[in-house]
C-alpha cells in the first residue's frame, strides 16, 4: 500500500516574530499554532512575513524566507550584493546584517552548540565569547570583504556562469561575486559562456600569482579552448574516473604560510581565506607550545600545514607523524616537507592508520577533521596517547562540541578556545580549541 501524498506547505505565508539565530544561517520563529520555522534573510527580533520554501503538513519544522520585513532590527543593512535575497544566490547568509552583528551571531551559535552538545559554558571552554575578524576584514556596514580565493561556479543550460541557489541545483546567473578574491574576479569567468561545461572551479593562490580553473564537462561534453583575462592553468574532471587531469599549465598552486611555501595540487584543500592558514597556525602553535624533542601527530593533515609548523619547532630530536587520506595531498605534503627529516606522512584514514602505527604515546596532537568531526572512536584513541596538549581545529561548531563531549568522557578538557570569522557574509566560522588532560591545571 502506497503512502498517501503529503500536503505541501511551500508558498504558505506566516507573519512571525523572529527569535534567536540558529546553526545554519537562519533564525528560529514560530507560527501562532507553534509550528517551528527556520527563516533565512531575517534577523533576531524582527517581525516579518515568512514564505515557506520547504515542508509539509506533517514536517517537524518548515524552512522559509523572509519576503517582507515589517519591523527591522537595528543590525539590518541593505544587502550590498544584488544577487542576495529570497530565491537568489545561496552563497551568503548574512549580507543583510552589519559585520559586527554577523560575528555576534556566530558567537551565539558556538555558545549554543557548546551548551547543548557538550554541556559547556564559554567560561568552561576557556573562550571569551568573541569571534575575531581577519585583519582588513573589519569594514563598515555595506562593504564586503573580497576574501574567497576558491569559487565553484555552476553553469546553467545556456552556458552562463553563476552560483547555486540555497538548497537547490538551480543556478543564479551572476556578473560578479562580491566575496570572491580579486585573483578570482580578474579571471573574468562570468563574462564568457561555457557550453558543454557543468561547473568551473576558480582558484587564485594567495601565496603566489598562480591561478587555476578546474572544468567539469557535462556528460559527453567537449572541453572548450579556455581563454581568460589572466594566465591560468587548466585542469578537468574526467567523466569516467572523476579524477582531476591536467590540460595545460601547472597541476598545482603555490601557497605561503608560516614562512614556508606549500604546493597544493589538483584543487586540493587549502584554507579559502587568504589569512586563514597563518592565523590558524599561530593559534595552534600558541596553544600547543611545542618543545624541542616533542613527538607530535598532525591528523587529517592535508598538504602538511601544521606538520610543517611543528617540524620547524620541535628540533632535530623531535618527530612528527602526519596522516591524510587523500593520495595527491600526501604526495604534496611529502614534497612540501622534504627538507624536514623528522616529519613523516602516512596515507589512509586516521581511524585505520593510527592503530597500525603502534604509537602508544604522543606529546602533542593537532587534528583538523572534516566537517563531520573526528567521532567517538578516534577521540578515545587520541586520549589514550596521553598528549600534553591537543589542538582541535574545527570548521563546524556542532561537530566540535560533540567531539569535546567525547574528549571530556576520555579525560580531556578545553582550556582555551578561539573563534575566527574566516568566512564573512556566510554562517561558517572556524574554531581552535586547546585541550589538556583533566587532571592538569589550566
């Protein structure tokens, strides 16, 4: 017997008083009947008309856009970007909020996640409650920092470049992305047409003049001759193997951090904000305070950013083991750190490789896991190594809070937490937590 079709509420409108900000770039509101709405394009304290974008009569909650503001917050500004707003580009969440308010909202989300998932107050976590902007990003309301050094453009059916709409495959065609770094904008990707191409990823290294585009053709699509406004390397995603292949130019870009140069190949991971790598290395090293002769682990190490920083500081008698699952990233990490004999990089998943190493103890640990976090099993293993200090770099406050709870169960507590606004105009935020064994004084 088939289930009866559910009554869609998409398009329904409600007048609501907007409550607190929630994780994900929206605010919480309730209808008069008590139904929960997650509303985008609004701010806490506003009264708005919210139009449902997702949800059915039986849904636990509904998603909605604020399509009319009846009572505005003092934190509201006109969105500087013409492509921001209900039904438009989904790349930014807070174009309509003053920069200081954006950071405050992010702080409120971190605090809420810490409390709900780890039972921690900001004081418990060693956090002063602030979210720090990168230098140069503290701009007046109505101005937007151009920080995004990697932009994934979607291509519509006519071959025009744009960005995805929120929670949709639909493309919002644009002529300029305000948060794109100058090195991306100057390529002129939005100016030309891309027939037979599904997506174009543009990368502008902040540590060099290297520029790169990665093209994903439509099924059966032919690669165009790429002529952009600046010299650029071209790579493509293979239709059959989904691997990155070089078309012409270098298959990597060169980045700089902590006075070292890093090769990042084939669209591999590197922090998107130009200042992020240096800011995070500084926060991690200040928190760990490496000593000569330390044995350190860098988990989910990418192209070796933290392994390199540790390797420079622990002296010839120290040792660093980095673990990374991506094959190309491991090749890059080994190339980047070849001058540091004390650093070794292993390929594979952390939860599989670390037990195989036979390592029973470590002095310092850095982990920068993917958005889902490290998980209970890995956290327990790390806690068993008895590290003096652990640095946890997190791009998702919910995953961080969950893992901090697992660390607490395994005998580690945060003694310092810092939050950085490395994704202005979006809901994303980066955190660095420093943990010590529970028995140790802070």
